[in-house]
C-alpha cells in the first residue's frame, strides 16, 4: 500500500522523496536492522541518499561504516556516508523523542 507523504510516498518503512532525475532521498525507520538495513544498503547501491533512524547507536555506526564501502553507480569511487546519508538515534514510537527533531 502506498500513501501520499509530502511530495513523496510511504512504502512499508521507507518514505521516498523525489530529488532529481534519477536520484532520490529516502527516509527509512528502523534502518539499523533487518528490512530497514537491507533497504538502506540496496538504495545506496543505486545511488540514492538515505536518511534513517534507529533506537540503537551501535547499529547506526555499523551501517554508516558499511555504507562507506558501497559502490554507487553515479560515481567512480565509493559512496561517502557522511556526505550522502544522514542517521539519527530516535525511537519513533515515543513522542518525546520526536519532539526533539523539530
């Protein structure tokens, strides 16, 4: 099921926001493990920027390191996680955590 979301779409755990011809910025919750992590890695390989959140800083650090070595089809070198992706430690189930994001 796809739901409109401010210029993009939410598909499962990912919100896709169109940023250009072939490049997109994707918001993924639970990016530190299982489906969220797999989505982040696959989308980064395709040249998209990933914005993600997780409850675990350790998992975000691990993903950040892994994304640093992912080859992007849009460049000759590896994708730089610090330049292309943004991660934050947030529990989206708690309103108090979300208030700090404004």
